[in-house]
C-alpha cells in the first residue's frame, strides 16, 4: 500500500520504520557506529556517516514526519532552532531579504535579529500577517516569506493558502513553523507551502525528554537544506532519533486528547472572573477562528490567557498550582504553564513584547493528557488562593 492511502494514525505507527529483517525486531534498531563500511545504497557505492544524516536510525523519524506532512523528503536536527536555521540558510544568502510575521517564537525573533544581519541578510517584520500585509513588505531582493501559525504565544492565525499563493506569484520560498499545530492538525504543504519546520522537542516527541527539530519539503529544496545541515553539523544523535520515532508513534492519539482538553479548558477560562482574555483559535470569538476552522483539523493543545490582576498576584496564582507544572517548553504528556515574558520571549526587548501584546500577566498553557476536570480544579484552587492571599 502506498503511504498516500494510509491514515495518519497508521503513518504515526508505521511510516519510516527500518526493520532489521535478519534479527527480526519490530522496532528500528539503534545504529551506534560513527564509522561505516563502504556499502551499495540505491545501486551506487556510498559511505554512511552520522553528520551526513544518512544512517537508517536517522532516516526513520525523518521519513515518518515527511509522511505525516505529505512531503517528499525530511530531515531531523539537534533542535527546533537548528531546523529553522538550516531551512532559512538553504534559501537565503548575503544581500537577500526575507519577510517574517512579527509575532514569532522568541528564539526565532532573536535568531533573525542577531544572526541574519551578521550574514548580510535583510528582513522585515510584519505586524499583521495577512497575505496583503506580507506582500506589501516584499522587495526586489526578497527571497522567502516565513510564518508561524498558530503563533506563540498569542495564537494569531495565518491564512496559509493565501500566503502560499502570494509566494508563488512573487517567486518566493514559503516556510511555515507548524510546531503548535502538529502535522495531525495542519499540513502547510498541502496548502501550497514549500518548507515546514518543527521543534520536534514539542508534540512530535511528546514526552519532554528530548531536544530535536525537523524540516520537510520537496526533494529539491531538501537537498539544499541537507547541505546546510551537513555543513553546520546540526546532527541529531541516533539515540534521540530512536526516541523521536518512538514518540511519534502515539502522536495522533496524543493530539486527540490535547485538542479536546484545550477546548474544554479554553471554555472554562473564558468564563472565569479572574481571566480577562483567552487566546485559543477553537473559540468562536477568536479573530482567526474561521481561518483556523478551514485549514486545521483540530485546534491544538496550546492556549494562553491573561489574568485581570497585578503581575504579583498572577505570579501567586501560578505558584499555587499543584498538578500543573510551571516549566518551559510544551507539547508533553504533562500539563505545563509559564509566563512568556520570563521564558519563550525573555530575550525579546520589553518594549517589543508590549508592542506584540505580550503582557506580564499573560500565561501560556500546554495542556497535557491528564483529565481536563482535574486540570480545571487545579486552576480553580490556585486562582482562589491567589485572590485570598494576594
């Protein structure tokens, strides 16, 4: 059966596997060698080497994520930032220009503001990431457009089909960060994008025990990405490749719970007296709800909310949580909560955070796979304690 005929649950469980038919194990083996004998690969003589990302243990998760995203080829890297960097540097050179939406993950913002100028690459940040606004920022030397949807941490929704259309018309490479949605909920390539990047640390792995990233796209573009990855040495070690492939086997199952819990918690928080605003594309009053409903199969396990209180009282509320853990990162089986101003966007200058709408009482919530009723009860007791003792 061709993989195009298989459902996502089946692709999660089986795509990319590299079974050892001699020994007979039903999981991809971990190939630990750093030196490999000359072999016949695809009818040609070749050497395998971990930095070249051509070890079967490395191929397995790369092919699985490519199958889930509907891509011709994929590559895994040592972190989400490594994946973003090699994707961008595969299509950009000194003298080029790239258009970004302004509300990006803080690490991405830091990379583009610090590293791109050092490489002689210009960029423009667009506050309203609709296709018309992004196109208005295109210059004669623009080579790419980069978006993230839903965005971190305010969950702005970008119309991917419209942005892909503008990129095709203007001869640009379109790149989407699909980390928050996951390939179970959204597939930018199917909507016309050229490259998709993931922080695989998050939903792809799903167990908060691994740092990794991924890039997928057409074989022609991925050849360029792979060359940059080899040059910069962003290799994901084979033990982590094994963990990543294992984590993705349950991705569809996990995302079903994440989607349901986040929707229930968004509804709960929207009606709470201490919460002034909830950011979740599944809510009908979310500005991007209609677009999200059109291009997503589920609204994801991430949300954020703003408390109607002082930063000190907000800090007390989070400190009072008993089940939900205050920690950086997201996408694991355990529920995590954090202040973006202290974590994901700490490197962003305070005035820029304020311009983006990231306040000191904005809280980002990664819903895990615990029972949603237990999570609501934990939030309720923490809010009550903060109001009582604050």
